[in-house]
């Protein structure tokens, strides 16, 4: 049975980013060629591609996912999508997420105040949920994935 790796879909070459582009990282495909690759993007199925940008904002001490132009709170929609993905993919051996992403960033996502000024850098919403569910796994991003 092959090991499984969850990888942000945009890093695999899927055109699923907010701007309709990809951030393909060919080195990932080579590194994980012996693994079963499970693509992950919680935003595209909900909001389409291209779409309005989202931000992680600290509101009343809680991280919320807010659309950039319309200021709509989409936190619960994303949580539900991510938890559904986790439920369908209980088993994984590694996780590689897109750095700086409001969904996938691992310790690199800008956390903004209501004026959209950067307060600090932490996890995106999916990285937080993955970290709490896949407790025994390392979570990496495309910049430091090679030590699994």
C-alpha cells in the first residue's frame, strides 16, 4: 500500500487560485512520485476560479475569513468544506500546503486587523484544522517539504 500525501492543488498545477493561475511546483511531483497524491483546495469548489481574494482577519480575538472586496464572512463555509475533505481522507502520511495562503498557509499566512494591516503570521484556516486532525503528521509548505 502506497503512502498518501495531501498537497495543495495549485502546487500540482491545477488552475484553482483566486487569480485563475497555478503555482505548479514540479519538484513536489518528483519528490512524492512514490506516493498517492491527494489534491486539496477548499476555495475553488465553493467560490469558483477566478474569484474574489480572501483574507484572514482577527476580529474580536478570533480568526475569520473575509472576502477582500465585499467583506463577506466565509469562515463557516470554508470550515465545512475542509472538514468534509478531512472526513473523506482520514489517512495521510504527509501534508504539503501552499505558503502564505489564507486557507493553506502554514505559519506564513498574514493575519490582518480590520484595517487590513498585518498583525502577525500564522496558519490559514485549513492548516489549523489539519494540524488539529492529523496530529501525528508534519505539515510543510512548498518551500521546505524535502525532509519527510
